[in-house]
């Protein structure tokens, strides 16, 4: 079966195509599988696993961005949409740098970084980062996700403001993209830091929706 999205057509197993169609239509009934051979069934399982893993990442990113739209976003509605209990929702959001309990504080927000090989500070003046906590990480973006920038493969020291209230963190479209040093806080990226590292991913960066 071939499915088309945005002008691109992709070959998928018949059973997966029918399952995707039923899911998008909101149908509860699962049709019986057409595949019967072991090899075909295991290939179907592998394909579904890849789709599920990718959609889980997209789902968590959407959840974190929805929660970061304001300090009083409706987490009950978000949990219902995600089919998650409050405790599970809290763990997912916490894994993306957002507070499990918003009454307990805010998020750690990276506001600038320094290239360690030349000591150049980016996105801030020296006086702006004086006294801010920091950590150093190698910047190794996943291949194929974005175009590499000049910082790929280099060690960067990130300066962050701890526990910034979510209502003023201004994460915008970068909510959910986080840095996780081996020992230390989970840090969200401001749009300025994200764009400097990865380049602006929007088609037209002069427009809010990129179109």
C-alpha cells in the first residue's frame, strides 16, 4: 500500500496502512491482519515499532510545548489528551525540563554558550553571564535532523538561569528541546540558543508559523 502525505508517497505494509487510516478516523474496531507468514508479521512489527517510537517523541514534544504556552496551561486537559495519569504526565514533562509541580519553581533556561576551543561567548556579553551556573557538553546533533552549524562537533559551555518561572521563560517553539548533562540539571533552550546551534528550522523565519 502507498500512502501520500504532502506530495510524498511512501510504501507501507497493507496492515499498517489500514491501521493508520482507522486510527486517524478515530475508529475503535481493529481489522484482522492480512499477513500470515512469520517474516511478514515480524516485518510489520518492526515497522510499527519505528512508527510508534517516532510518534512518541513527537507526542512528548507537543505535550511539552503545550505546557510551556503559559504558566497556567490546563494540565488536566493535557493529561486527558495524552491519555496519561497526572503522575505519568508529570514525569514526561519533567524529562523535558518542565517542572512536575509548577508551584515548586520554574525551569532551567540556557541563555548563552561559549566555544571552549576559542573561548568565544555567544548570544550574551561577559557581564550578562557573570555568576550564572554553567556546564560543558560536546555538541553532537543527530544526523539528518537539521543542517549542521559551525558548532557541530565542538565542546560548548552553556550558561543558564535556574528555575525561571515558566510564565516568563518564553520557550516558544523550542519547548521540549533540552540539554541533559551527565550530572546536573535538565536545561531548556531559548529560541535564540536553539537557532544559533541548529539554524532556524522554519521555511520562512520572518513569519511566526514559518510559512
